[in-house]
């Protein structure tokens, strides 16, 4: 069994959010779970943690695991961590041991080939790390913590239980579950296609949906730095938001560097993905990115990430997020949406409307402004006006104790630091045995709705609606109207 004494001696539970845990969990030598965390401490490195003996056995790898066989990389053997660290991500306060931001870069399961005091050979089965890796301690090294890690070609022709297996069948299985495909001229490797991301819905169905909806959704994503919500083990497991594209992003992926004021990770900028082609959607879906969140502003065409920040254009969309409080739901949101629409019509704006794919609704109108704060100012005035008219039905205040029986008109979504789920994005919810989607509606549907279940749509429903109606959110792409 492992021990956590060294781990605890280095940490103060009153000052760091890290788990302190007990030695426990799966005690097996066959394999188990693993996590790789991107750790922005004094220097960026990647913490590789393997579950064994009731703890996580750990190495800090400055350059990350190698992508292909070749020169070994440094891997510093560190203290055992508690198994609760499999799900840990967050900010370790400055001044504490390992101070800095930590996100989950990859996770999955692994199989053990060899586990000795000076050599550990495992096969990782993750979204990004997929293959045989050997950690070993060179005999010439005096410091027992300085190990090396290398990637090996998987040519053993054996199953994880050590019994001989058919090489043909193994290759066939790998081709099916980790195929290499060409998407719009981009080479991509897909992985774990049968992994369930929703109950009864595997990853390949998620990739298929985003590939089929791409022509419709891409104009709504173009130029907008994307915040990604990833679910590596499906919607019933841990998720996390990701802004940085990551060091393993393909070179053809468009990225932009923009400010992230107020970031909980203490970073002043982030390198965001911008989705403008089918291959990018497929690449993200393969990483178990289910939800796509976009700001209400764009970056200019042709800008690309680097050391300098990219230009952030003024907002071109005005948004209202209608959030039903306790004892209210979609029907009440429909009524408020019609009132907001009519009020915007008075000022010459033409909003479009969609379900959030969760419990509320969202509205968007194209606008033209010079002041980045103008849309928030205008939206707030509209929300407060409706709240004054019917204070028992509408609130413009975020406080939860003000929401029971009311619909909250969230005008603050227009803040340039905030994002809203994109139209046609999947949501991390399932209904009637299928994922839900943030789905554009006609105003006639909103006015006629008597049963909220009629406004819950699956990916198949959405594709059928596109085939029948086209892009019902196309109005958001129209020329912007100046605000009064």
C-alpha cells in the first residue's frame, strides 16, 4: 500500500483546496485509473498519476508525455497523492507547495505490463495519451527522483492479461476504435469511439452530430473565441471548462490570444480555439467537448494566437438569458420572451430565440456598438423596465432569494468576459433517452407553447428541423442595428 505522510507534510489543509484523503480505493497490480494534470506552477509541467496501492503514484513531466517513440524525457518521481486527486482541478494559492493553476489534461484507465522499483511499463487508455509508456530510473543518476519516460511501439501481440492474442484482431480493434481519418483535408486520429458520453449515446454519435450540423453552426462560431466544456468520462462524471487550446493542439487549428480579466487561474490572457471548419468541430468532439460557449464579440479575420494579444472587436450581439426560478419553467420563459421581443421591436431590433437546452431560453439580436459596455447597459435597462411592470413575474436581480416564482432576465451575459452556449450546441443533459440541444425556435412556437416537453429537442430532432426550416437562428447573423 502507498503512504500519504510526505504529501500531507507539504500541505496545510486550511490553505489549499487539495484533497487530503485516506489511503484507499482500488488496490490492484493489474492497472486502474490515471489522470494527467496540466500544472501551471513555477514552471509549466504535466503531472502523471497512476492509481496503485490505494494512492496515486506520480511523476512530474516538464515537457509532457512523448507523442511518439524516440528520445526519453525527464520524469521526476514525486510523492504519492490521494486517489481523490483523480478529479482535482483548481487553483493552489501562491506561496503554497505547487502554487498555481491545475487543470485535467487527460484521464482514463491503464494496464500494467511491468512494475518494479526502477521501471514501470504501462499502457494508457485516454483521450490524448493512448499507448505504451515506460518510466525508468537510469542507473547513472544519483538522485532517485530523476526518472525518464519514453513511448514504445505497441507490437507485443499480447492481451493485457498476458495471454497471446491474434495480431490481426488486435489491429482490427485498434482501427475501429482509434481510426485515422481525413476531415476536410485535415488528418485526425479519433479514439474510444464506443465510450458512452450520455447514457446509451457513445462518442461516435456525438462526433456524427457535430459533423452533420457543422454547415449550420459554423457561421455562429466564426471569429468567436470558444470556451469548451469537456466531459472525458461522460455527463455523469466530472467536467471542466477549458479556454486554452493546449500544447498538443494541431498546428492547423486557429487560435487567438485574448485577455481574460478576473480569471480564477490568475492568467491575464488565454489562447482560445476559434472554430471555423468542420475538422475543428470533429477534433473537439473527439476530446469529449460537448458544450460550446461563445462571447458576444469576435476577433478580426486572419488573427492568430501568439505572444501578442489579438484585437477584440466591439460586441455584435445583444443577448438575454431567461432563467426560470423555482416554481417557474419554460412556459413562463416563453411569456417573458414575447414581452422582451416586443420591447426590442419598439427600438428597431429583430431578436431570434432558442432553448438553452437546459431549463431556460435565450434571445439574440444583432447590434452595432462602439462602446463594449453599451450592450450590458441597454439590456439592463430593458430587464429593469419589465421587472417594474410585473414585479411578481420578472426580476432583473441575480440574487437567488429574489427568484422564486419569477423569471430572471439575465442581462449580465452581455459582459465581454462572459459567454453564452452557442445555438445547436449539445448540453450536458439527457431527456427521453437522448442528449438535449440548444435549439432555435420560431416565434410562433414560442407563442403557441402549452407543454414545455414540446420544446425539448434531441440531435435527431434538430437535424430534421434544419432540413425543414433551415437555420432558424440566421437572424443573429444579420447586419447589426444601432442601439437607441
